[in-house]
């Protein structure tokens, strides 16, 4: 049975290629400061024995992550659903590689694989470039910092009628 996000592969490595083991995960992992989970991370984990490696497949990963809105700075929950995540865990590092981050290694001490980094990287890749709590978020006033979702401020937001990009209309 899997402990947290570590899976024993000692027996799987002894079996013929193509042998599979399946696990269900339903837990709230700790990925440090990068990601804060609001709900349990749920996924089906499939491990398959290949020559000198274990192929890891995660299906239907679902969770909710705590995010901060880039416009109004409030915390909000963002649901994450990733249909498929795949990774290879090698018994030995490859002889020729460009980057060390291109592969994962099986822990030789206790013959486990830890999918924490694989999951963390995949979840981070699925975040939007700009986090917004809602499409209608108005953000903060750039002058006084008032939350424009709650109330309107009295600041004049225009630059006294100046349009800094207006000169571009003359270039074609």
C-alpha cells in the first residue's frame, strides 16, 4: 500500500514488463510554500514495469488549490482537474542528458518512487499565468488601494486627458 505519495516498487521491478499495479490516492499533501491545498488531492495511480524503469500514470487528478487574486489580492479556491499525468522513474540515470530535471529516479535505499515532484510540477503548469478570483474582478485602485469590488473611490484614474499611446495612430 502507498504511504503518502511514495509507492513501493521492489516487487514490481522483479515482474515481467507490462505488469501493472493500481492505487487510489485521496489525501491532502504538503508541497511547501508553492501550493496550498484547500481539498484532498484525488487520483488513480497506475505503475507499470518496463525495462530498467517504472512508468507512472495518474488519471483524473482533482483538487482545489488556494490562490491569491492578482487584481484584488484576496485568497480564493481554484479547482484543478488534470485528466492525465505521465512520468518515468529510472533505476539508473541516463548516460547522456541535457538537464537533470528531465527524469526521475527510483530511490535505491528502499526501492520506492516518490511522485511528489511530478505532481507539484504538473499542478504548477496548469495554473493560469494571471490568477483572477472572477472574470468581473475590478481589482484595487492604483492610487489609493481601495478594493473596487466593494466600493468606488474618489480618485481620478485618468492621466488628465493624456493618452500616451495616441501618437501611435500616425505610424502605419
